[in-house]
C-alpha cells in the first residue's frame, strides 16, 4: 500500500511517499481502508518532535512511521475478537495510539471507532474525532450569559468550540491571527482579537477561557479569568503546561480561579455527540482545504503554519 512515511523528526521535507506492507489487524483491531484523514496540530507537532511531549514513546526517533489519527473509511477486515464491526462498514475515529491515517490502510482498535453517519461524507466525518472531543469537553459547563474566550479559535477545535459556546448562549470572543478574524465571526463569535495586535489576557476578565495554544505565563492567564471562572488549555509549549499544572493550580486556588490543563478523554462517547449535532444541522463542519495523499506535506504545513480556517483533510480515496 502507499503511505506517507518519516523516520526522523523535522519539517515537511522529511516526509516521503513509500510502498509499505498492508498491516494486519490483531484480535481486537480493525483494518480500515482509509478514505479521508483530517490534519490536527498534534500531527504537525509529532512530525517536528516539538513540544517535547510529542516525542513520548520515541525520544530520538519517531515511534510510528506514519502520522494521521483522525480516520474515516470502510472496514476491510476485522480481528478474531471484534464484535461491533464487519467488512464493508463505514467507520470513523481517533487512532491517536497507533496513528497510520496518511496511508491507504490503517489498523485501528475496535474501541476507537464508531459507525459513520450516512449523511456525512468521509471527509466530514474525519474532522470530528479529535477536534470534536476537545471542543465538547472544552466548552462543557458553559451556560447562557457567560463570557467565553477561545484562543486559537480559527482552527479545527476552535471552530467547533465557538459554535458550541454560542449554542449554549454565551458571549464569545475568538482569538487568532488577522487572516482568521472574519472567519471566526461567520462561526458566531461576538468579538474577535488578532493576537499579534492585542494581548487577550488584558481584555477580560472572562468566565471561561479555552486556550488551544498556551505559551504565556500563569499570571497572565490568571488575569484573563474572572473570580470564580475557569481557564483550561489543550496543548501548548511544554514549559507552559508544566507551569499550569504546578504554579497555576496553586495560584488559581489562592485567587478563586480554576487554572489548569484539560485532560481530554478519547473515544467515540466523546465525539459522537458532536456528530449528532452536525447531522441535525445545529453545528457546521468547515473544511478549509482538501489535499490528495501525495500532498500530505502541504496539508501539514497549511495547518502547522496557522493558515487553516477550520479543518484540513487529506483524501486518500
């Protein structure tokens, strides 16, 4: 089968197209004929090996030769202990543990997959598992009248998070680069901020802050949150995450604010509710661009350099 592979950390230049053996599923695994795989910022980070936590399991060289976790496709074969799926089923899921989505076939644990809604295309379904889980959990507990700020709101998770927060009745501020301001407004953001021109931590305080690209000091984030409010980050620099899980917890407790890292739960139970909302027309799926498998490096660059408006998808078939 054809796959996009790499054997060392670096930029898009370390990727290449290769013929590799088609994997075989284990007892509790499913072999998926991949139709589409969406690109996440975690793919870009794992390609480069930075932040340092992206090297877990492969400190010096990549643990997996093929990136891509948000997969949608058709079941080709199943392991001996698989009971939920059969060959021919259309499925989607977040294969974060094994990856392998930028290839014609991928092996996925049965527990990571869900049946694809018939009304969603493979490309649309591939946008949901990781970004959807982050957005759903990052906006949980938001209620009408709250002030909510989302940093990195113009990307995949942020696009869903804006819509979810607005549907809950919140006043939403989206933060991203200048090229994404108009896009965030189309999603429902009431206010938008270009992070290069204005420091969002001085514009609040907000009842809820969801930060998808944390890199600032704990005290800046504390300043952005109203007393009794909550700040959660998903991703960011290693130093920022360490500060938030140590100094941030203490600083939050002392000042009556919840500061911390959002521990995102994985699996179908955490992304299928968003799929149901998309099928019902309550939440929109925004695909900025689709790339063929041969242009996976360009797809990763588009996301990694911060150009994507919503999601970017690699379509294998």
